[in-house]
């Protein structure tokens, strides 16, 4: 008589157990799924923490390099010379104050997104009712949002979807030039001109970091804000427009840069 193969024997004896207790098997599947979700959440949390430490290390390395450059410059000066940035006389035994660390030059920041609203930009059909590209007095284009009448419930905004590959786990600074005309008085601090993000995390939670623009009329001015984009992010969209108000607002030269 031939012997039963081990795998076949295992299935032969275990399948009746599963069939006899389907509720128990369903519960076991749910438990495993929950464990997987917990592991994914812990991985995302750890990845974000690691990215934060990387940013802190880069900042520390830059500070150390700047301090070393200052020390080298001081060491190269003859005795009795003034310390850099100071009118005090240098003494061999004087304590050297730590110099202020300047921010990284603009050209050292990495631009991850830029939108100048030129001929390559197209306003979506769904936004054509209130949004258009208009040439300005200097010949440069701008995204114009015009909402002369509204019930306070409609928010005329243009959404620009970003690729999350280069910004996940990063601190990102968003900047745009804005001018406004007769924006009605906002009834709350988060209403008025809108320049912000819609960030959908891996767990489905949506965050809304944004700058404060408010209402009224004003000429061109830069507006910016900084946001932490988490690891495992599902989507990131820039919002440009109006929220809970009426009026006109224009945007030009939108940039997103990695911030240290």
C-alpha cells in the first residue's frame, strides 16, 4: 500500500477543521489583517522619524561647517585684528561668541515643483467658470480666480496634483505671488484667499496646511507656508482660489522647495 504524501495528509486533516469552524477562520483572517495594518502604521511612523533625523543631521553638518569656517577665518587673522562682524579688538584670550547661523542660500534649496502658469498650463473644464490664465501688465501670465457672487458655500479653487515621490517624508516650503481685489470680509480665520494643501495620508486622514491670505485688496506680494509631507502619503494637491468669500484673486510663480 502506497503512503500518503505529507502535504496531502496535512490538507486532508486540516481542511475539515476549517470547514467545521468557518466563523473561527473569518475571525483569524481579520486578526491577521489588523496585524498587517498595525505593522504598516509602525513602519510609516518609523520612516517619518528616520527622515526627521536625516534632516536634523544635515542641518547639524551645515552648522558645523559654518562654525569651522568662522574659526579658521579668526585663526588666520593677526593678533589685534577685529573679529568678523564685530568692532571689538581681538584678544588671544577673549571668548569668541558663536556666530549666528544664516539660512541656506535660496539657490541651495532643491525646487521640487514650479508652476509659472505659462502656455503649457491648462485650466480644467470644471474650473473654467471661475478660473482663467491672464497676461499681466508686465507680460507675465497669472492664474486668475473671479467669483463675483456666491452663497458662501461654494469654494472656487483650482487643484494642482503633485507627484509624492520626491516630497514624501520631507518638509516642503510652498511660495506663490498673490494679489487680490475686493475680496469680501472672511467670517473665520481659515476663509478668504486660499493657498494651501490637501494632503491625504496612508491611513486616509486628510490634512489641510495653508497660508493665511484673508480678504480686501492688495498688490503683488509673496505668500508662503511650510508643511511636513508624511511617508506613505496617498496624494498631495495644491489649492489656489477663494474659500467662503467673493472677489478676485490672482496667483503667479508657484514654487515648492525642500526646506531644512
